[in-house]
């Protein structure tokens, strides 16, 4: 396995991304084959109808997929491609992007991400699903 990455290091990597700072994302789970990224919902992240903007959902999926893949491949990884299906409008106070590795080789990992909105009472609703391939960069 590649260099071990801790939750603290994962958040330092995330914090080095200016856009991640803008949306104030954080990694809350980082363990072998799994990563969870969270974003608090704010008014400036909403679209015109009051739902979480699809770009924020896509951003969270991309990063959660990459962190999950990086948990098995190491820190030098990039998303080589991903797709996302929006299932319903994102309404709630917290976005939780839960990614895990489906299959991995030495150079790439195929990962899945469930994007869940959590309301103020803690109820969860799946709003999107993504799948992507994470590739080792040399």
C-alpha cells in the first residue's frame, strides 16, 4: 500500500484547495477504502429555487471519490472521470458525501459516492449518486 494518509493529513490536502476553502468542506471520515466529505449548507451555495446547487453536489462527489481512491492508492491521485445522477433536489442543512472503493488495482480505483442531505432534525435523504475512476499519478 502507498504512504499512509491520516484524517488530519486528508484535511490539510483538502484545505490546500482554494475552492474547498470557499465551500468550507471538511473530511470527516478517512479510512481504508472509505471517505466522507461534509459541507454545511449556506445561502450562497443554493441555486435560484433554494436547493443546494448541483455544482456543489458534483464538487463533493468528485472530492469524496478521490479521497476514497487515495485511501488505497496514496496521495498522488486524480479523478480520471466520474458521472453523477441527481435523484432529487438537495434540501437540508448538511451535505454528506459518502464514498467507498468498489474495486482497486495498483494504478486505479473505481469508487461510488452517495450524496445525502441531512435536515435540521437529523433525517437523511439520498439526493444524488456518483461513480468514478481514480488514477495514480506518476
